[in-house]
């Protein structure tokens, strides 16, 4: 019999029993037809129950059938004590929901890789200075003349990409005189190609769109902005809008999964870096420089080359700087450059809320542990009350693992319903928390998809909770001894 047939027989227990009984009766009837005495024929076949069980083990998968039986029995046990079961479910649901909600926030802001090709190869260039008064100048800002030199220095090993912060700006479309706000972002023309992104509509920037200052007033919309502002109208390509003194033409829409490199902020409009009026100012740091390493290239040699170019640039800059003190010039020259991993993006929101979210994750984990401990105590008390039942199961041949499985399946039912309730709570609460992070100049926007990452975390959490509060009661219930249980029942007043 095939594996799939045996698996199917697990789900058709009653019909399988009838089929086996009919087969046994047919064999007995055949023996009687051959002239044997009916009583002798039945004795020759042996006990019908034992034969049925042996035949069932051949026709199905025994461990899966036992799991099915325990699942049905576990459901009946929960239904018998509805109030107790509901209290346990709600207690666990609070902990599971809080943990899942915290994970969605932490994953969206701190853990989820950017939807680009090779996010593990993406780094952001950062510089630091130990000189007094230079903390404000240290950070991830970069000047474009320096950016050009560093890009040339690591050509063939890494691609440098300039990406400015997404800030709100006022713009108008065509003849519409009403001003509206949108978040726009200066990016290198080769950013989309380097990140392996494709257009959802029209085309994306190329390096030719980012060669001369002010020469290519083109714009690419994010899919999110295209959907919110234009309702995914395909006629948006070629439409113009005015931002400041520049008139931009929309040439494309980025694919849906990419909304920029700043978790917590969604870019509406991308424009080439050469459209920034400060692009050639040597003392203006207005963008972040990202380094996308080539496959197989280590970060160390690239950092060394970048640092050498950066140090030479700073020394040359110090020579032409007048009016500064010696201490200030030393701080300028002695700055160090480093490569920081940026697979999950870079944003001020990550820095501002990363520690708080981590603390929140620890707190909700403690809440879940407390809830699990309370439910474990409840399950242990129930297991003690069912000592006679467990002793009877041992007496008729149930092994210790079978008893452990029985109690764990009941615990799994509780965890399953608690996870469903907690999942609904997390689906509502996580966006609510994000909506509260709403400063007037920089409202938070986090995408919180219910994808395989969240589902996998939820399943792992349900399994962990099942073992956490169900294993101890299961082991206690499986250690029952029939003789001792009977002696204790005999000593109990009023026991029959």
C-alpha cells in the first residue's frame, strides 16, 4: 500500500474499521463454507480487536493516527472546561500578540533587508572625529567633489551611490496653482541599475541622466506615491510639475517594493543629484554615500582606499582653508572614515528608536513568559486532577511518550487559538504604534506586511509557547504510576 493511501486512511477511521471488519467476516464466512465449525473458525482467527488493530497498523501510519486521535481528544477536553480554556487563551493571546506586534515593528525598522540586489553588500560611508567641536561635522554626510574622487578610487571593487535624505517640498502640477507637499530624494542616476530595480511604468534613471548640473530635470515616482496621488494612472508619464524654480518631467515609476533607503520614511519622488544647486560646493555635505561592493570583494580593502582618498582630500582642503584655528584644522585632517553595514537601510528613525524598540521587545517577552508560567501552573493542576485517567492509560499499555503527546496536543490547541487572537491584536496594534510616531516635520511611515517572516515568527512563537507551558505538565502527567494512583485514591475519603 502506498504512503499516500496510508495517509488517507488516517482520515477515514470509521470506514477503515468497517472495511477491516468486513474482511474478517468474509474470511470467517469462507472458512465456514469450506465445512469448518463456526466457533472453531472464529477461535482460529483469534481476538477480533487485536486483529483489527494489527490490520489498521498495516493500512495507515500509526504515529499519525495517534496524533489525530489525540487532537480530537484534546479538543474535547478544552470544550469540557470552556471558562478555564478561554482564560488561558486570552492570557497567552496578550503575550503572543504583544510579541508579534513588537516583532513587526523591529523587523520593519531594524531587521528587514532593503528590497535590492545584494543588500548584504551595501555599506554606508561614515566619518568620525575625536576632536572637540567636530561632533556636529562627523556622521554620514558627504560632499559631491569628494564623492567623485572616492568613486574613481574604488572603481572595479565597489560602486558608490549618492542618496540624499527624503525631505518634504512644495510642488505644483501643470496649470494647477494649488501647492501640495511631497517627499523628494536626490539620487545618483545609476542607483536603480546598481540596486537591480526595474520600472513599474516608463523608465528609471541611468548614469547619462546624472552627468551635468541642471541638465536633466527628470523625475521618477515611487509606486506608493503613484498609487496615492494618481491612482496608478498610466498617463502620468510625460506629465510635468514645478518644484521651486525647476520644471520636472515624470519619466517613470519605480517598482512597488522599493520606497527608498530610509526605514520609517517613504520617498515620493526621485530626482538626479545633478539637479541639486549645491552639487559642486566643496563644503556642503548634503547626502549619504553608499558603497555597493562587487561580489566577492571584502570591505577592508575598499575602506582603506576610500580612507586614503578621503585623507588626501581633507589635507588639501585644510591647505586652502583660512581663518580656522590649528585645533580646528587638526580636527579636519584627522577625521577617520569607516564602512558601516547598511543592508537594512540608514535613517535617523533607526538611531532614535532602535534602543527603545529593543527594550520593548524584552518587556513583551517577559509578559509572555509570565503568561506562560501562569498557564503552565493551570495545566499542571489539571494534569494532577487527571491522575486516574493517566494511570488507566498506562495500565492498558500507553507509553510515556504517548501521554506526553496527549498533553502537548492539548497545549497546542490553546497556543493555536491564542496565536490567532494575538495575531489579530498584532495586526491592529503595530500600525497604531507607528501612527503615534508622528512629528509634524517627519511623520513615520513603516510598511508592515504580513509575509512569511511574520508568519514564520508567529509559528515559531506558537511552538515555543506550547513547549514552554505544556512540557512540564506533560512530563508530570506521563510519570504517573498506576499502583500509586490507586493507593492514593483508596486513601481519599469518599472514594469508591
